[in-house]
């Protein structure tokens, strides 16, 4: 009887542990890219981005990412009310394990005119880095992914506003230069392979 009880407890513990583990991200297929691309606006500065199969249109409430499994790393203002004109662009989010393989860097802000609860903070920019064994999937308008090249991006979006590919390995599309505000898509590439190294997408209205 005691052995049966121990076995049952062990089974329950295993099930609880499994339920608490992070959900495995499905690898992108060509069909996925086509489907996700069709769900977004064609304009690369629209703020549309699909992360792990879920579409977001920046700016969004940061809580919408939390509801889809993303977790904030610890930082000074986490959970605190945010004053009007609050702005920080170096906040880490991941699957809760705090590893680089699931990390994104986001910008949180508040321009509501008054103090807001942390859960009501707006998220206006996302930075994703293409590193070995990276688990998150990213799709931008017209099917651009972390596996895309410089030529793929130019073919999809046309001539960038700034093209430092030869000198520094990055390009940028933008509508306005308003410092913390505005719309921008900056993409960094490996200068040898010309494959995307990082994507920075911002859409923060003035």
C-alpha cells in the first residue's frame, strides 16, 4: 500500500512539473510563413510582427505578451505603477528561464497622460537577436524571418532609408525620426553570409 502511495505521489509530481514547463515553440515551415505573412499588413513599418505564431501590432499592451506565455525578467520598475512619460528600452522578456535562447528585448512606455498600473504599460518596440539555438520564431510582413538575407529584405521592402550594409552591416526603414517615438525597422546582418543577425521594430506614436 505504501509503495502504491509513493508511486501515485511521484506521478502527480511529474504531471505538475510537466504542466509548469514552458511550451515548446513550433518550428517554422514554408506554409507557416505564407500564412503568417498573409495575416499582416504589407507595410514593414505597420508595427505588425508574428512571434511564435501569434500576431502583434505594435504598440500593444505589454500584458498581451504575458498572456501568451512571455515573462518579464526582474528589473527595477517591474510591477510598479508607471508615471506619465515613462520610457525604458532595455527590458528583457523570455519563457521564464531567463536564457538568451528565448529572449527578446522590449521598450515599455506610458504616454496616457496619467500614472498607470504596470499591467497597463504599452509595448512599442521589440528587438530580437538571431543566435545559435534560438527558439523563438519571428515573421515580419511579406514573409521576412530570421533566416532571411539582405537581398530577401531589399526584394520585399525596397530601398531602405539608410543603407550601411557595406560599412557596418545594417539597414533601416523609417518614416520619422522623433527620438524615442516614431516608426522604424532596423535590421542587422552578418556581413559575410548576409543573413539577418537582429531585428528591431518600433512603432511608438508621439
